[in-house]
């Protein structure tokens, strides 16, 4: 199982982006969490076994909910991530 950290920038806070991600990731059957960061970006951390699901996730994150305007989605591998995530949550 691999862990990925995705950072989404643009107009992504205050527009329902975290709840959009919650529904999306649950449909893709991934474990992890989403949260707003102080710099105005949104962080999505997921654990997955198939790269195809990651590509599908990134494509949908780029679209976002109707009120959002996504500028970038950056993907980072998290090596040595010791926590096994169960389910998907919205963190504050």
C-alpha cells in the first residue's frame, strides 16, 4: 500500500471542496483524509494500491466542485508514512 499527499491550490477553501473530495474518495474506495491548510490550499492524503485510482482522483480534483477554481494539483509520495488509515475523514 502506498501513501500519497496531494496539495490542491486555487480557490479551494470556502467552496465545499473538502466535502467534494469526501464523496469522490469514498466512490474510489480509498482511505485517508482531507483538510484545509493555513496557506489557502487543501491537502488530500490517500492510501492506495492501484495507480489507476490515483490518476482518476487527480483528474477529478482538477475539476473540483462548481464554485471552486483549481490552479494546480501536486502529488507527493509519502515514504515512511507509519499510520495506516481506515476510512476517509475531513480533518480540521
